[in-house]
């Protein structure tokens, strides 16, 4: 999107809009120009959305087994583990930057289910093309 100046019959600026050049030409044929002061182009945020399979694959097999074993039983900790995994399994995709996603993986590390430092490795590893969720 660009800052576009709409011109009157005398060539003076009568309005300024933010639009693309095709829109300006369609709406005001030959009666517009790009403004000298353009807004800074802010790149769109890069979403770190991955598939559930990709998320679960970020855990080593031994870690997945430890998570499963920690979820067995009638303790509040086991119930919390089951609750977290039910959210993962119900998700359409996993947003690696979402607060509850990050808190959940970090809680696994705090509980000793993951080794020290693994939470950030799982959460902050670059998203690979085959992991990306295309929704």
C-alpha cells in the first residue's frame, strides 16, 4: 500500500489516501500521484505455526515416552499433563509463539520430564518448510 495524492482538475492535491496504484488508477484515472512521503513499510510478521505432527516430532522418542508416563495416575500433575496434551491434540495447528504453548513446554522442563534447555530448543528451533502449517 502506498500513500496516494488525489489531484483536482487544476493539479492541486484534494485528498490523500492509502491504496495500491491499481486502485488509484481505477478510481481516479490520471488524476493521482504517489505522495513524496511514503509510510515505512513494515514487514508482515512471520507466523510460526506448525502442524501437530511437526510439534510432536520435535520431542525425542524418549521424551514422548516420559510425557506419556508422567500423565498416568490420579495426581494433579498427571491430570495437568493430560490436559495439556488434550489441548495439543485438539489444536488445528501449534503456534510456537503462543503464551500457553510456551508455558506448557517450559512446564515439562520444570517438572523434569525434559532435560534442562530442551524447552527452548523445541520452541525456538527454526520452522522448517515441511513443518509449516498451511491453513
